[in-house]
């Protein structure tokens, strides 16, 4: 005779341990997306400006995405003789809109845990997450 078994356990300590590292990864991934978006829309003449756009860590949970040429600001904002051709601002805006969803996905993955404890400690137990 099959019995229904309900297993309850406190995931809060594990979530609190895992979340900072996962958030670091999410910030890194968002910076990488921003770099890719900027490289997709930057105007290309020689390719130097496109190749200079880099996502780089500044400190924990803080990344900078920026071009590194002498003329990048003139392309982005224009001059009195050249129209602006924005590439960093559109990339940043697109990433800004996506970032909250990336964070939510990260938090949900950490919170659900996919029954990892049971897989390791009780291989005969199947855990199903209820939505």
C-alpha cells in the first residue's frame, strides 16, 4: 500500500549560504550580456572600438562594462560635426530591463534546491516540487 509522505525541512540556512555566490554569478552574467549587446550595435569601421568593449569586475557584485579607446565617447555622444551613434546606453538599458528577471530566476533556483539534500542523503526518496 502506497503512503503519502510529506517531508518538511528548513532551507533558509542553505539559501543564505548559497545566495551571495549565485548573485555574484548573476551580476557577472548580466555584465557579459551587456558587453555582448554593446558589441552587437556598436558601429564598426576598423573594429578597434568593438574589440575594446570589456566587462570587468570592479569588486564583489560590481562589474563595469566600458569601451577603452580614445574616441569612444565621441561615437556614443557625437560631436558638433558627427552625429551620436549610441551603443553603450542602449546596451545598458536592455540589460537593466532584464536584470530583475535574472535575479528572480537565481533566487528561485537557490530556494527550490531541486531536492539536492535527498539525492545525496536519501537516494531512495523522490522529492517533487509543488508549484
